[in-house]
C-alpha cells in the first residue's frame, strides 16, 4: 500500500538530534539579532547618559543662578529700606 510507517501507539514527543542548514541559519540569525540589539541598546544608553550629564549640569547652573538672584533680591531690599530711611529724615 504505502511506504509510510505506521504511527506508533504512543504519542510521546520524539527528539530528533539532526542538525540541518535551516537550524544553523536560524541560530545564526538569532545570534546576529541579539548582537545588533545589544549594540543598539548600548549606543542608546550612551546617548541617554550624555543627556543626563547635560541636564545635571544645567540644573546645577540653574540652582546657582537662583541663589544669586535671591542674594541680589536681598541686597535690593536692603538698599530700598536704606533709601526709605534716608528719605524719611
């Protein structure tokens, strides 16, 4: 009748230890994708780290500018008080 073997009674999974070209190509493409993904992630993380450094520097400058502005406001307030006292005399 047919040359196909008859199915066995058990339906247990069967392990086939052969390695063919399809397996090699699949594994190679998976590895290449992983390497490319890591390289892309590494480059993006470098950009993010540089942005964080820049933002930290800008925040420090902003804090210093705010402190200087507060000092200048205090000085101007003192000068206004002196001027008012001089005008009252």
